[in-house]
C-alpha cells in the first residue's frame, strides 16, 4: 500500500540547515536581516528537501490569496448565450494566461445584478465586465474594500477612480459608419438592446453624433425585453433603412434572417454590420464585422489589477478593435 509523502515544513528546513525557524522563515520570505550567504544556503536546502510554502498560511499572514476574481453575471437571454457568454469566456482565458505570468490564479465568481456577489471567494481583487447603472457589484466591492478593475466604464457617480480597460469603440464605430456611408448609405440605423451598460449607451451616442455630423437621419431600434430579435429587425426594415449596424451577433444574425425572408440581398440592397466574430468557415453572408479582442481585454485587466494591488498608480487602457469588411476573411 502506497504511503503519502510527509510535507516538508519550515521546521524540517531549519533542522537540516542547523538554523533557527525564524532565520529560515526570513530567508524564505525575503524578510528580516539575513546574510546573503545564509539566505542562499537556506534556499538551497529547501530545494533539496522539496519544500513548498504553505499558501494558506501565507495568505493568512499577508492578507493576500493570489486569486483574482472575474465577476460573471449570467443572464437568461438569447444575446447572452450567443454573444456575451463567448465574450466572457475569452476574457477569462486571456486573464488566466496573463495571471500566471504574475504569480496569480483567476476565479470566475458568480454574481447577481440585483444582489451583487453570490459567492464569497477570498480574492485579492475583482474584474467587473460591463457594469450597469446602480451596480451592486461595484458598491459591494467598495464597502468591503476589494480593489476593482472594470471592462467598460462605470456609470455610477463616485467610481471615477476605478481603473478602466475598454475596447476602442469610438474608433471602431467611426470606421464602421464611414464604411457604410462610403458604400452609399443614406438612411442608416442601429439595432441595439435594452441593457443600459456603457457599451450600449456609448454605441448609441456615437451613432447619433456621427449621423448629426454627416447630416443624415439616424434610426435607433432597441430590442425590448421579451421581444424576438427577428421581430425587432423586421420592424426596423419596415422603416425603409438601407444600412444597419447591430450591437451584437444575435441582433446582426436577426437582421440577416429578416432580410433573407424578404428576399433583400446583403450587401447589394441592405448593408449590415455587427459587433462580433465572423465564422472563418462561412465568411460570405455579406455582413461586415467589428471585431473586439476579449483575450487582450482580459490580459490588460490583470496587468492593471496587479499594478493596483502592488501599490502602483494604475493607468486606464484602451484596446484596439478591428473592422472586417464584407467579403474579407478575418485573416485577410
């Protein structure tokens, strides 16, 4: 019968090195006044014995768990399942890879938009994606003193000091709308949703401002709670628009479906763009794509949060996005 190997502790290293437990602890943790030669000897003995620090004890001593949380608020909706859940997964993947480089781990923490944090996980800091108005997650972190970085600017007052990582939607929207205008659009529209986060609000604002600058009528249609995106897309096409940008892939695919049902050719008679990722195996649907980079967003959030935790003044980060015109492959 196999027996488990006894964990090597500081007492074992101290006995093997012929030193006090305090000296060994200082040498291993980089604290106290220890001669360089002694520190080197302790570290060598520790390696030879297979010593591994007790992370639970270290967390109690330092108050740091080396865990970074990502708040994941699940929503029961088609757009969430089809568009935003994949975005979250990519943010988590980018954050996890980057966190390893900084000696941290990443945990996805379930949250409720009504109640805030659902599970109490001992994390050093939290990454919050798309905070909403009166956001209970940000408020709860502020009460508990948890450092926060957000993907998408906070909408509530009093959070202007929170570090922000965001996609360069301003440049992306300008590129998309200029493309539609160059293609001959005279009656542009925006198909957006009921969620009132910064991404939605900013997209609508950028669309209105662009239409005013270009002296064009601009139509905004919000998919109402409980409404089918296809029904919203059909009602928008009834208004005689000739170009539509969709807030996400769910709404963009609804526009493609509505156009197909009516025999409207895309992009010849109707120009459609959407935020999302074109399937490289099926690039010929006639739509253009505003492609964000959630992996880079997740990595940037970790870098900013780690800098924050280490006492450095964090800088806001803007991550570029890329427009893929109709007919162009993502790699093209």
